[in-house]
């Protein structure tokens, strides 16, 4: 049987880092087994519907390279893929349940339900609607909520991640199938759709585990075969005490894209958050993930979100792209991340800058802060030199002399490339008797006034002779 998975988000806002993994795992499993992944938009909760959210979802999946085989945009044999457009299908299934005596119109006003709930609270017993099930119920028609008629019993089932599960009758209730507005509830609609769409693996957050007995009863009542159930443990907030959510500042996935995280790194990091293949490998391409993925190595407990680790993985990916595919491949990904002062500088020059700095980048947007001095004169800030931990022992005249000696040496060079410059710098160390940390910090700061720069000989080479000497002279005069 063909493996069919689905990602079934509700369009209630952006996709954040904590919930996109429910798209990654179904994608990996479907691809590994030459199956299909369906994208289904669960938009029947009209109160929570957010305009534009579907586009954000599509954009996120496209960016991560999680191409769905059926769903919005691409279409497919089970269209429509928006639940709001599948009303008739749900109503047809509803009528089947009514005919079988397993669903009834519930005219109880919400205030009455509130009363029941209070009664139960006062008695300290759990509220189950079925204990208040009315004897006489009107005939169902759209406009009246439709409830399932539970026949509670013991249930056993196997969850592909959580293992063998068991629940007693006390957790099953007469859940609402169709709401007053005619739209189905999630509880009902997903059962119908997963069956209609031939879904073989229902992969979703573990928060649905406690409702599973109700779903199992619905499968039985509708005479549907149970799909495989796969509960994905939560991604936890960095403190590890609760599920990562928007309220804990979980950023949208695309915000990371705008901050210069590569899609390869995001996919890699998230796939490995709560899953591993039993090896020490940490960096995976999408194809490697597809090959290595397996349900039985998804961990059962929540995994803590760790942004530092994400950025580390991103740094690894930046290096990998440069080292394996060359500067051009990385450069095409950097367009919007250069500082403004880099505008109008030739591509070749920017590529040279990129080539000497790429291995220090955690995100592409680090380029903005790390490279400005390659494109514009840095503001002279003598305090940075005078208070530098290696230089503060030197007097101003010592600093001035050291700079003058450096200028003299560097101006005498007939060639200006990294090797020649390195020799000259080594020679200067000997001539001046200074420690590398002293001499190199002084030159580096005078060229950049930045807290960090690549290797000094490379920085000098890329800046060029004229700019380098001019900057050193400016500082020598100012000290
Ligand atoms: N629409 C549900 C949600 O966004 C999806 C749950 C599922 O995958 O079945 O939480």
C-alpha cells in the first residue's frame, strides 16, 4: 500500500519553529517510501481564521523544500484541500452516523452546558457531556450542533512513537461533530478527510493523544480502517518546562530566513530535534534525512529548542556550501544581507570579502555587521586601540612608532598578496620585537575599528594597498 502522509495546519497565523516539524516528518516518511504527502488546510474554525495565513504556510513549506504532492496550488484527486470547501462530505458522513443511531442533534444551550460543568466541579467529578445526554432530541439539520453518541469502552491501540496505549471508558464522550455554524469540528473533519484522502500515517503533535479513544470510536462507528497513529512529542521552550509556543517568543520559520538562516540548516536542525539515526552525525542534507529517517527513532519525550545549536548548524551549512559548491553558490544566497554601504560595489569585490569571512558567519546577516569596513571608511575610535587588552600597556608614542614602522614596511612591498603580506608581517614582528597579539591587534583595529576581522594578511590583501596604507596613516596621525 502506498504511504500517504499529511500536514494539516490550521491557518491561524504564521508557522513557527515549534510546529513546522509536523510537516517535516510526514514529508521525510512519504519521500522515503515513494509515497505522497498531502497538504490540507484545516480552516473550519472560522473564529481563529487569519487572512493570508495559508500563503504563509505555503511559503514556509516551499522555502524548506517540503513540496507536497497534493493540496492547494498543485491540486490532486481529493480536491478540495480546504476543509471549509468540503462541507457536503462531512454532512454526508454525519448522516451516516445519524442513520446508524450514533449521532444526535443537541439542542442544549451553551449556558445549560456551563451549569452542568459547574455542577460537576462542585461535586469534584469530571464533566462528561454524555452523562447529561437528553432523552428527546430534535431531528438534526444544519444550524443545530450534532453530537456523537459514544458507547464508551476500553481501547487499546499502538502509537508508532509512544508504543502500546490503553485507555478506559472514562475518557470517551459525546463529542461535537458539527457545530452550530454548520462547520465540522477538528475531531470529526480530520477523521473523514484522512479516510477520504487515503492517509496511511496520521502524524501530529502529541496533544491529540488524549483524544485518541474518541477518534478510535469514530473510526469504528464509521467502519473505517484505522490509519497508523504517530504522536510527535513537543518541541519545548529553551527552559524545557513547557511546549514552545508563540507566547514564548517562538519566531516564525520565515523570520529565520530573513535573518540569514539557510533553509538546509533549518530543515537539518529541526529534523534532528527529537530524532536521530543512532549515529553521531549532525549535518544532513535533505536526501540524507530522507534515507536515514525512521519512526522508531523519534524520541518519546519533548526536545528542547536551542537557538545556539540552530546557529551552529547554520554556520556548518554556510561552510559546506562554500567548500563544496564554491563562492558563487554561497554568494547568490547573500544578496539581501550585505550592509547598505556595500551597494554599488562590484560583485567580484564582494565575493572576495565573502571568501575571507564566510567561515566566521553564523547567519548570512552577520555580513551586515562584519563587513562594513570593507566598503566604507570606518569611524576612527582611538579608545578602541588605547583600551584594547593587548595594547593598553603601550604608550601613545610606542603605538605611533609601531604604526609608522608598519607603514614603512608595508609601503616598501612591490607585491600585495596574502603570502607576501604574511612574510612582511612576520618580518615586522622580528624587527619590532612585539608580540603578535600587540602588533596584529594594532594594525587590525586601525584598518577596521571592528571587534572582529578575518586573518590580517587576507584583510590587507582584500582592502588593497592604497586603502590599507591610508587607514594606517590616518590613525598614526591621530594618535
Ligand atoms: N489542524 C490541526 C492543527 O493545526 C492539525 C492536527 C493534525 O495534524 O491532525 O493543530
